C-alpha cells in the first residue's frame, strides 16, 4: 500500500492499520521526517516492511519519484491512498490572497490528480499493471462548502469527488477500482493549520453523533475499500462523518 501524507493524522493511522492487516507500507511526508520515522517503526513492529520518503505531491517530479521509490523498495503498489492535503487559515473567500488559493489548489487538486494519474498509469492492466485500488481522501466539506472557514479547501475537495467518479469510469475495465472517503471533523493536527486547534469542540454540537471522529475510524473504511470485500465497489463517495 502506498499512502501520501503518511507521517501524521489519517495517513499515519492508515499506514499502521495496513501494516497490522498484512500490507507492506510505503508512505510519503512533506517536511516532518521525525514523525515519519515513528510511523515507519510502528509499521515494522506489526511485522510489515515499511519505507518512507519526502515527496511534495504538488511537484510532478516528486510524485513520479515517490512511485518509483515505492516500486524499488517494496514493489508496485496494489493500493494507493491519495491522502495528503492542506488547509489554510480560517476566513472568508473575499479576504483570501491569490497565493493562498493557489497553494490550496496546487496541493489538494493538482497534487491529488498527479498522484491519481501516476497510480492509474502503473496499475492499469492494459498498460502492463496488475490492477489495484485507488482511495481518494476527500472531505464532507465538499458537500457543506465550509463557509466562513475555507471555501477554497471545500472546493478543492469537490474536485476530488468529481475526479473519483470520472477516473472510476476510465479504469473500470482495466482492473482498477477508484473510490473516495469523505471524513467529517477528525482529531488531527490539520485544525491547527486552520488556526483553531480546538475546532472540533466548537463544531461537535452540529454533528449528529455529537463528537469528532478518530483517524482510526477513517483508516478502517479505507482498509475495507482497499480489500477484496469491496471487490464490486467503484466510483463510491463514502462519508465517515458521524451523520453530519
Ligand atoms: P494532517 O494531520 O495535517 O497530516 C497531513 C499529512 O499530509 C502529513 O503527513 C503531511 O506531512 C502531509 N502533507 C502535507 N502537505 C503535503 C504535501 N504538499 N505533499 C505531501 N504530503 C503533504 O492532516 P489530516 O487531518 O490527517 O488530513 C489528511 C487528509 O484528510 C487530507 O486530505 C485532509 O484534507 C483530509 N480530511 C481531514 C479531515 C480532518 O478533520 N482531519 C476531515 C476531512 C478530510 P508532514 O508531516 O511532513 O507535514
């Protein structure tokens, strides 16, 4: 299994769940090798082979190098988890700079599309691949719009939903399933990036289940989508959002 952004949060939980389930795990990080080392060690404790490398998903060269690294260290991935994503400071769209919007779109849209492209090229059975499963990490924000917080982020996740639907249709006949998970508020560092580390406490009242989710609750859905139990599931957008 190859995961982008596996050093922290949902990606880290996914790496550890995958290792526990018997996958060898390769993952990328952006700037935090110390966190990546801890996740790698945790995967190895489950008996998995694990490898990590720095790769910025918004760089085409880095994305190609990441997939090459995975192939050379562990072999071609059977499962690709398109997880890396960023969030800017909370605010209103009318106050956002062009630079901030471009950063969000470069990482969350261009980066995710480059990663999908690379996985699709290498997994497709009509291009010499062995087939596989791609799981995109979108957000429930794509349906809610994140007003007064980060409309640019919500829109970037809407693009992931659309790409999931389109790519699943392109790859259905060549052995690759493409699905998407849409988490609600999950306890990770990403809310601090938005400027409100305790955001989940504020929004919990609006979540039918009355609480935020844990990274493991997203990882278990990703693992299910990755495996044979989901063999006829493709093009699905599945919410893991406490009923939100
Ligand atoms: P997080 O805790 O902030 O972790 C982000 C991960 O992505 C880290 O491993 C980080 O690496 C990596 N990363 C950041 N920018 C990158 C880049 N340009 N290239 C490659 N890797 C990069 O985030 P999270 O909450 O786990 O979020 C993971 C995914 O879930 C994101 O796509 C996010 O939009 C989505 N999501 C999260 C929530 C939530 O409430 N947490 C809800 C819905 C959707 P470093 O450690 O090196 O910085």
